[in-house]
C-alpha cells in the first residue's frame, strides 16, 4: 500500500478515551487515511474481534482507510464503510442494524488533502480556489468569493474565521473581482496579505511565530464551502437525541449508539471546540453522560515536534450513561 500521507493526532489519548473492547462496534466518523481506525481495529482484533465502521466524505480516502484496516486485521474484524458526510452516519448506522459502543470524530482534514494543490485547501503554493472536501460538492470557494455580496462575504469571514478585518478584506475582494474573477489560492492569499499584513502569534513555550495573514480567511471559506459547523451540530444533536431516548424506561427503539458509549471529538479551532464543550456539558448537566476530559487534551510538545499540524488539536470525550 502507498504511504498514508497523514499522522493521526492524539492517537494514544484517543485510545485511552475510547478503550475499544472485543465484541464492540466502533464508528470512525472521519476515517481519513485510517490512522485512528487501524489502531482501533487492532484493539478489537486483539480482544476477540468486533466491528469497525468507517465514514468519510472523501471517497478516495475511504477506500484507502478500509484497505489499510483490512491489511492490519484481516478478517478478525468486520469492516463497514459509509461514503458521505458524518452527519448522516447515525441514520445509516440504523440502516445497517448497528449501534456504536465507541465513536470518534476527528474534525481535521487529512494531510494528503492539504498537500494536494488541486484541492485548494492551502495558501502554500498555487492551486485552484476549490476547498471542497468532497470533490463532487456543488459549491467551490471560487464560487463564493466571486458571487456573494460584500456583506455576505464579510459575515462569512467574521462568523467562520473570527477575522477581525473581515470588512476590509471583503471590500478588497469585491474591488478586485470587478476586474476579473479570483480563481487561485495564491491570488486570494495575496489580496488578504495586502489588507492584513503579517501577524504574530504565540508559539510553543510562549515563543512568537508569524501566522500567514490568510489563515483565518481560508478557514472561513473552507467551513462555508463544506458546511462544517452545520454538520458538526447535526452529529452532536444526534448524540443528544439518542442519549435522551435512553431515559425512556422500557423504550425499545433502535439507537445508533449504545448505553455507556464513549464518544471522542478532536477539534482544531475554537468554533468547533465551543460547540463540542457545550454539547458535552449539556449532556452531563442533564444526567445523560459523564465528561471524561475535564479540560480538552492537547498534543504534547513531543507530538507537535513530530507533527506540527497537531498544534491546534483539542480532544474532548464523554461517556453516555449506562
């Protein structure tokens, strides 16, 4: 098999939070290149087997991760794949007649996607202004940048990128596109740089580093193109509905997660982390779950040195009440 092109973040911490056991069903909502999934499947295989369900929006990555898991565990673990967004995973688990004992949602995207310039996810180098995690999706970042109003673009940058200079960037983008459409990542990055300039940020150990001025703009557009926050909200709401249904004494309805299920979410920016924190705290306040991570777990300095993209990762986990 080709190289994975991706290092799974917080792998040990994920395994410690989910603790998969033989006979259980594990759902990896964002299988990516199969790093987490392979470790989870191996844990099942070493304890008598089980089922792992792999879900991913990127069809190529889904095939890759399934093959990687199969190479690692053979026939000792049942492997199911769900092509599509994880927001649909709860419904599709029910269609398969499965209930998860452990659920992982790694909200980052794979390094092979970031490094593929044709995907337009990075401002490092020239590429089409695309940003779709699902290449068959209907709307690209170029569509948004060249069609939405100045006000709408400003709101996207403010709400999804927490960009302080959202109005100035939106104004400049609209002025530039009146001459000709903005089509590449390099074009957009340079427009943002001309407005924002360079930005210092705190680095590991309190040091200072410079972040690219287009970082927040690219984040905002990627979130908008892929409806990332809407899909995360849908998944968290599905967890809450299932946990609430478990309180109905004698209820016999099939559920996509079991009593006592462990659920772990890895987020990469504050917009995601706030939603996860609020949802898990709400479950605990209602007596429907027990938060397993008092504070979000971050990558160690050693992991960050090996994998700089783990720097912003935060893991939160909860156990649904039995």
